[in-house]
C-alpha cells in the first residue's frame, strides 16, 4: 500500500471528476432525447491494463459493463490515440443500440489508459424503427452489427447509411467523441500535475481500496448455496416460461453467482451476453455496499459471475439480444435477490421486475406528420425491505428513467391519457407493504400500432420473510386482457390500460401475531 | 443609503451601502422564534450607531429563510389540493424515478399534504380546450368538499390550465368567495407553464407557504414603517427583490432567498474589479454552495428542489456539497479519509469551539495549520481552543494507525489531509456547475466567500487551473451586501407552445403584450426585457433567449447562438419551438461602485502586515505575513504566503500567489 488515507480520497475525487465531466459533456452535447433527457448513457475511465478506474453511470444497466469493450479493443491491438467504435454484443457490446466509443489515451506514444463512452442510440437500423423489435429471432434483424473497428470517416459513412436518423446519429456520435476527448484530456492533465507513476499507482491503490471495502461488506455475510429460480414470461416468439436459475455463494468476501440450470438461449430476443448478466449481478452487490464505495474495477474483483455457454444469460452469436438488456436484466437481479433472501440476507422483496415498455406508432393521419413513434416505460412497486415499506410508482432495478408529462404526450401525439394513478393495494401485504404499481390509461385518437414488451403479468413479484406477493401487472385493450408481449392495431377510441405490478411485501403482518 | 439584512442560521448580517460606495457591516444573533426581531435589532443598532444621527434609508432589503425552513421542517399550512379527477395521485407519482439508485428502501420526501386532502374535480381540458365541461353543480360539490377539510390554504392545479385557465379560474373564484380567510393559489396564476407535475408541486408549495410568509412580511413591513422606512423589499430565489405585498402572494419564490443574495453580492464584487465571468463558492458552517456568473449575470434556472419539493420557479443556480467549516472528518472502512456529509453545525460545533464537540472538523484543521488565529475571537465571541483541535486530530490519527494505513506523521499532517480532501470535494462541485453549462473554468475567476471560503481560494483555483481569485469585501457578509445592491424585479410568464416556423411576429408580439402590461403596472418605470424559452423540437428542456425583435427568423438566430455557446453546437436545419414567453422588469439596479473610505481606519502599515506567524501550506511550514483584510490600503501588493485576517473571514494567500488590494475593498489574488 502506497497512498495514504488522504491521497486515496483526493485521487478518488480527481478520477471521479473526470468521469463525471465526460458524462456531462455527453449529455449536454448530445442531440437525441434518449441521451439528453433519459440519460441512457455512461462514461468511464480505464487504466492501461483495461481495469476501470472510475465510472459515471446514469442508469444501472451500464454498471461495470464496459470492461468487455476495452478488452475487445485491446485484443484488436489498439495503438495510442486510436478511437474504436463497437456495438457487437459478442465482442464487447450489450445490445445493438448501445454504441460504444473507446478512446486510447496517448502519453508519449504509449497507452496511458482508455476513455470509454456508451450511449443508447434510438436507431441503429434493422427491421423496425427504434431497433428494439419484439419477437425477432436473429441478431441481424435488430440492426447493424459493428465489431470493434477504428472510428474513421469511412466507418461513419457506412454506419449512417444503415440508420433511419443519420443526422441525429452523427450529432450523438460527435458528442460521444467530444466526451472521449474530454476524458483523455482530463487524465493527461492529472498526469501533468502528479506524474505518470503516481497516477498509475493511485489508480491501482484506489481499486485495491474499493476491493477492500467490497470484501469487507461481503464478509458480513457468509452464506453458501443460496439458490433461486424465476421465469421470463415468453420470449416474444412463444408465450412459454423461460427459466433463470442462480446459485449464490458468498464466501471469504467474494460474491459468486452461477447460472447453471438456466434455460438455453431463447429463440426470441430476450438473450443476454455475459456482460449484461454481470452488470445485473453487480447492481445487486452494489446495493449491499456503503454508498461512498467508489465504483471501479476493484468492486468487480470481489464478484464472480459464471453461466453455461449458450444459455439465456450467456448467449452465443448470433442469438438476438435487444430485449435482454431491458427485461431479462431485470429478472436476473430479481432472481439473485430472491436467492439472497432465501439465505436470510437483509434484502428487499422483489419489485415490479419490468420496465413496462410501451411503444405507439402510426403513419401520417390527422396532421401528425409522415410517421411517428413514441416510446415510454412505466414505474411500478418496489419490494418492501426489512427496514420499511417499498416505494410506490418508481422504476426498480436496472432502469431509472423519468416519465413523459401527460401535457407533453397530448400536445405532441394523437393520444389522450385518461387516467394516471397509483394502483392502490397492488403492493403485497406484510409487516411492511410492497410499493404500489401504477395505472396509465391511453385513448387512441387516430389509427395506430401499439407494441407492449412487459413482464410480471402472470408471475407475481414475490414477497419475502413471510410477506405476500405483489399483484402481477395487467395489460387491457378495451377491457380485454392482452399477453405480456404483443403488438396490436388500435382504432380511434380504443383504450389501452396498463396496470404495472406491485412490489412484494416483507415479513408477516403484525396483526397476525397480535391475535395469537 | 440602502440596507441589506440577511438572516442566517446563527447570525443576522446587516450591510449598509452608502451612495458613495462605502460599506458598513454589523452582525447580531439570529432570533429563530421570530427572525424579524433580529432583523430590526440589526437595523436599530446600526442606525443608532451612525455618527450624526439616523440617515434616511432609501430601501431595506431582506433575505429570509422563512420559506426555506418551512419547507425543510415541513412547518407550513394545512392545505388541500383541487385537481382534475383521475390524476389525484400526481404528487405521489412524481416523475417515476426513484430516490436513490442503490438504496432500494429510500423514499422521496412526502408531498406537503396527505392524500385525503386531495379533491378530484370532474373537468378536463386538453391541448385544444374543453374535453369535459365543469358544471356549476360540480363547482358547488368541490367547494363543499374543500370546506369539510378545513384547510388554511388551497392549491388548485388542473391539467392544461397553463393554456386553458377557465376552469381553474372558476374554481378559484368560488373557493375565494366561500372560504373567506383561506388563501387560494391557482396554478394558472402561480406558474402558467406546461409539465403538470412540476406545476402542481409548485402551486402546492405556494399554498403551503403563503399564510406563514404573508403574515411574516406584513409584520416586517409594519415594523419598518414604524421606523420611517417606507421601502421594505424581499429577496427572491432568482436574485431580484419584491415589495411585501408581492412577496405575500409569491411565497414559493422566496424558497432560495438566502443563497440568491450571496450570488448577487458576488456579481457586484466581481463587477467592482472588472470581472464578469465568475465561479463563486460560498463556504458556510455545514456546506459549500457553488454557483456561476456569466457575462455579469447570475444564472437563474427553474426546476430546483427545496426540502424534496420541486419548485419550477426561476432560481439562481446552486450546487451544494457537504464541505463546510463544521464538516466532520472521518476514516472509512477501506482506510480513506472523508470529510462530511456529517457536520458538527453550530452546536456542538467544531472541537475547538469548546462546546462539547470532540470530532475533528475542517475548522479544527485550519486552526492547527495556523490559518486561523486562536487569539482572535469569532463573531459570536467564541475563542478557538487550539489544544482541543489538536486532540480531535490526534484521535483521528489513532484510528488511521489502527487501520494499518500509512501513518500520517502528526496532527499537522492530518490537518493538511483534511483541507486537501475538502478542497477536492469543492473543486468537483465547481467543475460540475461550469462543465454542465459548457464553460471552461480556466477562463473564469474564482470568487470564494463565506467565513472560510477565502482560505481555500488559491488551492481551489490551482486544482481547477484558474489564475485569478477575488476575495470580496467583507466575505462573511457578502449575502447582505448583495441584498443591499439588488434590483427590484417582477416577472411574468405565459405559455406559447408553437414551432417557430409556424408562428408570426404579430402572434409573438400579441403573446408578449399582456405580460408587458402586467409588469409595467406592477413595477412602473422598470426596465422591461422580453425573453423566450426555446428548444429544438424533441428536446426536453429550454434555453431562454432575449427577444429584441419578435421576427421568428431572428429569434431562431439568437437561439442558435445561445445554444452553441452553452452546449457547443446548434443544428441549422433542426426545427425550433417556442415554449414560454417571459417578461422581466427591473428597477433600481444602478448601484454605486464599491469604494473603501479614503483613510483606512487602523492606519497604514506600508512596510508589512500586522506581524508574522507560522502556517502550514500543503505540508510545508512557512512564515506568513499577517494583514488586516478589512483595512488594506488600496493598491498594496502582498506576496504569498500571507494571511489576510478580517472581522468575519480570513483569506490565505498561498506561496506563488500575489494579492493586490483594490479600491473597492476586494482583494485580487493572481498566480505569479
């Protein structure tokens, strides 16, 4: 150990500040609402060995998932000053809309580190606008696949020729590029102030520090053989359950999640590359840590994730993956939490476990232009925990994006929101009740398509420690129930009602004890 | 003469700004039960002390925390909310993001009323007008329902009332007629702009605060009148001031009254030395607030959150971090030294206050490093106990050693570490406020204030690559100075949600006309400015641009330029939309240029300061000259290391920096 207590903290702020600055540059320079407002993006700084020094993650789904991207670029023999682009889920990516730029930071013709910026682009080609089609069987239908390649004018031309909104993509990528540059400048400035050996050592010490704190937190739990199984409700191709099984061992300060027993990769696009699975597990571990543990590669050293090759959560090329990132990742965290609960860890009951993806789209009728699409996700109930009730009407797990105001929806789209309310009583009962889900009722004012990509419509979020399950969600078209994942044509006057799941309750209700 | 009075947690500061630019400063203890008592104690004390009898007071400007504290402590009125049926849960649904990414049991702070105090109304406006008629019978039912709740105040917020206020107006009229002693705030009056959650939340806050705020300002106004002071004005969150009658019905606009004064004062001090692009840092007892002044204007933006309640009214930009003088230093389980977020506050205070605090704070570290003088009592007669500070640091040193970390040699090394960490925390906040607005800090000057801020000026500037630090006159009372100098300001806003290419200049002018009329009648003789909130279609937030010509093509041009400055790009093809029109009127902003009295009161010491003492700067022990901050002869230059000790603040000039006393009373410190 070389840094003292002060150096650790000062350098932690210095590195975190660089990542934070990269993220701010990206958000403020990007064009598309998905990056600017929903903040579906993150930025990170890596050392020369490809270990993460600091990350500004705006949503948990990117947590610690960029090391694979750096590894893939290193495998291509990146030279100092090179910038690579990639989105291939099987070489460093997650799902195709996540375009990742990896900049190699040059210092005296050597590699000093990597500056990495990932952002979810609202179109990367493929069969459907938005590049998040449901029920697709092939990766190739989801969009343009980009293996790690040097980001040149030619590559940009090729990419822009394959997407529906090239001007917006060019703007977003320019913002990403600016953020990558800012990260490189920041690291070089830090090296200018402290010297290269000191900065290198500081990065190493900080990762050791984060690892120490992670292991210290995990030492409090020594439980082996905690296991759980949960299900995805169909893959968009069929409606059949798809099992996710996990066994968690926490021993000697290491958290090991093994997904043996999980179903093979699905025909539809709910598969995950291992990087996504690792983020989901890391999210769970992060909730067990003190909030000020710096997020860097040291945390990951205390976390091991294994899964059989070719299974749902460690899919192989060319399995389709678009929905794996948004829905399967949620179920992975749910399953891991369930396993921890079975081992008596003080974790909350399951939350809504879905992002309730709702997409509307239509063609030019009623003065709304040549064609339009609108996408939103809905909050629901969080599970109750040992210390109190679950929050209501919030995003849980791997997402945390904000809603769109009703007044914006109605001013800009042929939709009317008839009701927006908490779904009272949908949280599971218990000593502490689970959070309530949400009711959102839309009326179509023109002919349109509605696509639903939802979960937890038949398997309820489970309660913990004797608490009751939350209510599963419901999708209703003019009062008739719909399945979890479907597309429907709507006529003017049709009413689509989404009821999102409530969170599970925690602990036996106290009134029971009173009666005995 | 104008008086500014800032009521803080511990002290009530008064600054008298004379017509010739001279400043007088007074401090009295804050009276928390009724802040107006302390306010007038300061005013009376000062006026009776002025040689030659009381001078006429042109204006008394007051910065108050009454609204802030009511929100933080949830001690406002008992209110009811009247809203469109089917949407009664809006305040509980918020924007659906959770309170903390990783703490899954964390709840958002609750709204200002309970759910059973929401009354749903059968009515509905859409973007184009009425969808569900509001019947007279329904109005009657709603009034009766509200009456049974017996509220002190009522908020009304219906969907699309920012564009179609007719239903809200009828409800407001009926409620006002039926509930005579009850304040009624309607969203179409409080904040007529789109985004229903923020509008409802702001309107609720207005109703919640109005009874308390209106009673307070009425009391203050009566007390001012008694003393022959006709012009009492109240500072708002946006850095302008309002007469008491206006403040009484804009209670939510006072939520950040306190910090706004500081930013206005910083602007004034910067202007006095010819600097208009400033990063400011107000370091207080429990936290430090970073803000930004660009082109001589403080940035006022909406969408602040106070006490967990979103307020979409204009407010000066503030980024708060927990690094104040009272912030406690500790060691985490991984062996890193942390500062904050826990604070010793004023009671028990830092260990060196001798009021029972034993944990080491930033103030204790500054004392051990020799930056503060134990011989000089603080404003509230506290004498700093150096031994107590040493003991607290030594105890922390034992903890560090027990963790097996590299041993910090002694108390001075630990103190050096604490200030280094506090500096890192504040530097990060300053970077956030600037980078988030597309500003490079290296091109700016740093203006640190508050009692401890100027101790950290050089270190922060160095961390951010800045070359100039401005220590304002009386850094500990800068908020009160800002109040004394602040202009009167009224603002009117209306929604005009249209694409620029589809709107004519005549329509834009017609939109502005009623707003201009309103601000002219509220503030006769004020300087009127027109602004439009614009954005590229599809964006989720707006950039305010000055409208000198209502010609849409010119508005578009100005918007693109503003967008490029702020975000570094602006598409020439992307369509632009108007969102809101704003009109601001300001009066009385022409403040005197700050000027120190010609003859310094404590005599000139041309050869040096008031002695020398050993101080530790970045681990090195050096001998610093000590100068009186409040009495520096204009033009004198002082090479670091030096300590500038003032009545309410101390500045540290680090080695390698050169301080020059300015005629305004500010000190400009530049890197050599």
